[in-house]
């Protein structure tokens, strides 16, 4: 018992010595051409740079810039990023901001701040902030639904596939509804894949009870991205025509 207690105390002491990097808010939604501000608190100043990264899953994070609060501006930018579009400021020695001006659909992503914990000698990241850029003028994604095969109807469960193409951003939300009611189980959605035209493709498989499909109720797939929502429905009777 004493050994277990000592181990627990040691573990808690180890955790407490790590600085906690906090990003707020968890999500930011702005309209195209506006300015976005993302916040990062690094808990304590270890005389280390704060770096920012951008990620559109499943692609690897991209280094944006690094900045130290006593400097007037970032001293290093990643490939494809420049001061006329993105910069960083600090309102204190531990409170940093990433500022993105004239936001575009391509800025929709998850942004992470990172710094070195000088005590633990480890790099630590914030939990990330999702930036959603909306543009009501953008066309919605193109959806295609694939019904179950005839052979599947002999089983207890069937699968319906939804493929969304020309999704304007990699930050998209895909949902399924049965007779207008949201579904939360039996859903497997793949990460968005970038198309040659720089838009994205998203696919999802819904597995439901065969009885739900043969009841001939509307089954809908919805994709929301950049403020636009696309929806398409299918029912068994549509496939027998």
C-alpha cells in the first residue's frame, strides 16, 4: 500500500511540473474576409518561443510561425505563410494570440500552439482551436447515396454509403438522419481527402437494421461545410423503380 501511494505521489508530482498550455475558445466561426483571433495561454514564461501549427486531418500539421512576447513580430514563418495574412501578438508574457486577416475557406483547420516546457525539457501543445470560415455564396457539396445490395437484405443489418464531393473545406460535418431523426450509432466516416481541385471528398458508411431500411422511411445524409449544407435522401422504394 505504501509503495502504491508513493508511486501515485511521484506521478502526480511529475504531472504538476508540466506546464499546461490552454487554447481558447475551442472553436471559432468567422465569415470569409473577416479577421480571426485564436488565443493561447502557456501558464508560465520559460523564455521560449511559442509556435503555431495548422492541421487539416489527415494531413500532417503545417508550421505557421514562431513568436516570443518581447519581440515586435514573428521571426520565422513556415512555407506558404506570410505576415500579410497571419501574425502573432502577446498581451502578456504568457498570453499569445494568432491573428489571421482576410480569412478564406482554405484557412478552415485546427490550429495548435506549442512551446518548450523548460522544466520537463519537452514540447507541449494546446488542445487546438477549430477555425471555421463560412461563405454563404459557396455552392454546397455534391452528394451521392449508394443503397444496400440485394444480397445484404437477407441479413439482419444493411449498409448505406454516402459520398460527398467538392466539399469546400476539410472541416466538414457529416450526419445521418432516419425519418428526420438524427442517428448516432453505426456510423463510420473517413477523414476528408483533398481533391485535385483543392476541394475535399468525404465518405461515410451507415449500418442499420434491415427492418429500418425495409420500412421505407427516408434515410438522409447531410454535409455542412463553410456555412453551406447539402442534404440527400434515399428510401428502399426509390431503388425498386
